[in-house]
C-alpha cells in the first residue's frame, strides 16, 4: 500500500463533535415536534366539549334576549 491511504480511525475531533452536535439538534427538534403534536391532539380532543359549551352559551343568550 502506498502512503496515500487514509486510516479509517484518523478522524478529527472537531468532525466528531460536529456530528454529535447535529445528532443532538435533531433529537431536540424531534422532541419539540412531538410536544407540539401532543398539544395539538389534546386541543383537538377537547374541541367537541368546547363546541358544546359554545352552543349552550348561545342558547342561554338567546333565551335571555341578549342576542
């Protein structure tokens, strides 16, 4: 073998730190995305109850001649 071959273990520490940084950022973005999805589904789960409350309030306002 000639001297132009590069050893696979010859990786710079800065390159490894960049890879770890990218993986950590990806992990944080996935966690944030998961939290946003959980919040969205929680709001969608509560939507029928909010619609019922709005209907009851509108009927009560109509019966008391406030509308």
